């Protein structure tokens, strides 16, 4: 780890990006194919008050597939967060409404509709 503070920031950013993908982010189009969510006024992104504070830990091991032994880290949260969030939602809704699947993003409306079915 070259810079622990930067690495932790990258992991936090990737995790929040993954949470946003699972819960908020949706490109919306009208019937003619015009993008309706083309600005941040219309495209939901997670804010600091949308996510909890979290800690991350690191396991140091060299990469064996390149001469420097280095590897990336920022993408780790972006890969793991979406399935973790969606599985948590399904686990919460299944006993109540029998939900076995919900598409991303799992917006408030989608969750409400799934609960209304059960």
C-alpha cells in the first residue's frame, strides 16, 4: 500500500458508487428515445447522507502477475456493493412478500410495488 489514505478513499468511493448503482442510478428515456436523465438534476447519485459510515480493512499480498507486484483497489467496492445491497433487499422482502428477485436500481417505487404484490 503506497498511500493508505488515498486507498481508503478509493475503496469508499467505489463502494458508494456500487450502492448508488444498486439503489438510485437509472438512465431514463422517453418513447422517442430522448434521454430524460441527462443531468445531475435528473440522475440520482448517492450523497454522504445516503450511506452509513464504514470502515475498510486491507490484506496485503503482492500480485504475482506483474513485475511490480502491484494491483488496483478502487474498483473492489464498486464490484461487491451492488450484489450485496440487492441481496440484502431480497432477503428483507422475501419473508414479507415472497420476493426472490428485484432489478437494479431497487428504487423506493420498485420496493413499494414488490411489497404491494405480497
